[in-house]
């Protein structure tokens, strides 16, 4: 019984975003709150790939966009963990050339119970070469959603062509139990005419216990807006935290590996579909296979 609770605690910790992955991100990609953050940052990364060399850079999206998708995660062993299902909505609201507001919502069904998650994000350009992304996320009370989460990114464009972007990020997560996470990250992305590639490292402190760990993500994007995008993400790390449900407050450590393939295709000038599949391995505890299919419409 303790083992089952311990794994639930591990899942809750990971969901907090310790192995979120970036610009882009990770299983990361698969836990719901960090998935919202990952999607938001990856969207701006794709937009930047086509306009990074323009004289007047749009720090938000060039148009409004609505996205609706369903996701399904199968966990092995299934008898212990079951499957995870979610219905997800995102709306990107362009206010001006240097300001876009993002609204996100998810309804989630898991063996531990149903939950709702919402987020609001702000893309903001401040001056030439410098822009930020801020996101606040909150979920209903459950074992696997955060009570409160805030993500803050600072981005600066280097080089004469402005095609190298450096990033500093900070995240705070407050869980419904006594756990809190403080995450700092550093990242860099290189943009060429036909592809972009990025790397990001995360430094996490989990309380109680001040347990430290690191995680990484490498992401390659190939394509163009209004045509198609293919992303390949590889995330790995060694998340750790202090379990408060074991008699002696045991420190729990796990090796993780996530591999994700994502595809977005425009069917006409303003709409299309996107799909994602991935594999995540949490040490010797479980393996997870995820699938997502969605539709987007630009206005």
C-alpha cells in the first residue's frame, strides 16, 4: 500500500513540472500543468522561426487562434495505474503586436479521480531583442494537480541576425499537500531558415527537505508556419523529493526518459490539425504511452 501511495506522490511531484521541458518541453509534455506551459512556449517558438529575421518582430501571435484536442495516456502496468484522458482548450488572443494573452483549460479523468485545470499566460515584448512569457496555473483539489503554479521566462535575442535566443526561467509550484517546488532554468535556441534546435536545463528544489535535482530537454523543430511543423523532444533527468507518507520520510529518486514526436499541418490558410505521440519511462515503476489529436482555427 505504501508503494502505491509513493508512486502517486511521485506522479504528483513530476506533474509539478520538475522535468518540464522547454521552449518546448517534456514529460513535461505529458503531465497536465507542465504540458500547458510547454505548449505555450513551443507555440511562440514556432512563430519566431518564421519571423526572427524580420525588422519588426511580433512578440505575440500574428493572429488569434483556437485549439481543441483530446489526449489519451496508457500506463503499464495498467492494472495499477490505468489510463489518463483529457479534453483541452486553448485560445490565443492577440491584443497588439507586442502583447498576446493565452487562455487554457483542461478536463482530466484518471484513476485517482476527475480534475479541472486552468491557466492564463501573457506574451510580452518590451524592447528590441527582449521579451517575456508569464503563466499562472491552478487546478481543482486532487492528488495530481497543483493548487497554484507560476512560470516566468525572460528571453534575449543574440547575434546580428537575432537568431540565437537565450532564456532564464523561474517556476514556483504549491501542491495541495505540503510539497512545494522552486525551479530555475537556463536555455538556448538556435533558429535557421528551415529548422530550430534548443536545449534547456532545470534545477529543482523540492520542499520539505530541500531536495535538489536536475533535468534536461533537447528539442528539434523542422518546418514553417502555414505549412507544417515536426518536433522531436527528448527529455531526461533524475527528479527527487522527500516522501512524507513513509515512516522515516524517505528521499525518493527516479531516473526518467521521455521521447515525443509532434506534428502540425495546415489544411488551408487558417486551419489544420495537430497530433502527438510519446513514450515516458519512470525508472522501474511504470511506462507511459501518450497520444493526442487536435484541431486549430486562426482568426
